[in-house]
C-alpha cells in the first residue's frame, strides 16, 4: 500500500514553542514531513504553519486528529487536515473573455491546478464550448439589473448542487452583491488588471496605452464587498514601452492575468493561503 499524503495547516496566536509542539506531534506519529513552511507576523502577532507529510500503513488518522485537537485547544489554534488528493471542488465563473478559463482548464487537465473543476457558470454562452470539450456542466445564468437577485440565488443553488467550496471569477464581468461576497468570504477569488496608474471601466489597456504606461500587471485577490480591494493572493507585472500597440498590450495583459490567477487558485486549493487581517500569508 502506497503512502498517504496529507496537508496540515494551522494558525494561532504567536508564542514560544509552537513549531516544537506541532513537529513533535508529527514525529510522535512517525510520519515523514516532505514540505513545511511557517511564519510569525509581528504585526498581527499570529503564527502560521503549513506542512505536507506522508503516512505509511498503520497511521491512525483518528488518533492523530484527537491528539492535535488537544494541542490546538491549548494553543487557541485554528487548524485543518486533509488528504492531498482531496482537492477542493471548484466552480469557474466567466463572461466572454476566455483566456483565464482556458488556462485553468488546461492546468486542470494536466493535473497541475490542485483543484477539481466541477462546473462553469457564465452570464453568456460564448464559453460553453470549453465546458463541452472538457465534459463539464455549463450553467448559463443571464444577469441584468432587474434579475441580479434571482441570478445570485441561482448561483447559490448551483454551488449547492455541485458541492463547490471554491469559486473563481475568471474574468466574470459582473459585480457580486455585498451579501454574496459575505457568503463566499475566503473562498472566492477574482482577477483583474493592474495597469499603473489604475484605469477602470472599459478597455483599460487602451486607456493605459493612451497614457503611455511603462508597467502593466495583474492582481488575484479574495472577493469582498469593496470592489477589487480584497486581500491579495498573487500579483505579477511586466514592463512595456512605446513600441507596444494597445492591442499587443492587451494580449500581454491577458497572459499575465491567466498566469496570476492560476497561481492564486493553486495556492488556495493546496491550503497555502492564510487570511491575516486584511492581508494574506501565502506559502508558495
């Protein structure tokens, strides 16, 4: 029987001996730690631990959990343990632009995403062929100002039907309500461009080109009621200059968006992202 791989994550008030306690518990159950990360934040006074370990035949998961629960109670620790193969079920939301969706589906097909995509939801039908190609359920949920509440109720139903515990806005060009954002807090990721200075509204890369920007990028973050201001998970940038047309700048921007969103989804799916007040701790 091959070894079972687990992911352990924990967060607690900072204090002397946390690492020793956690690693001591792992050692007492004779597991092999293959990767681990930790960070103590002096500002929030919180300590974060992420570890991957292998357990051979004879490993008693119930006893491990019971013992760790006792440790966690003493340390006021929030924690979770899961098998590495138990990937979070993920729902992708998209509008017409499919560059992020296509990249996520490719990584999923190659087993490189760390998440199990279970459905695609869109307010248009343009991306349905992606779902058909990958044999995934596709839900067309049109949204207008008058039907927004009904559309979000349908989204809740789809999340429940598919068992999704992670929602990814892969260039979904609709703003979720504050109520929906609160319901999905900590489990909904969005991607948007980060042209400097910031350009909002339609055709941001064309606006950036018109202003002669020298740096463009993308930001993936948790969704909150404050538009595009949720805790940041991943970012990247690329230099540009006067030789790049607005169209080529937009294409470069799409490449960055896809890459950054994939990094964020993988990190979240593998449990490497911890909320830390309005910031995140990400063990990549």
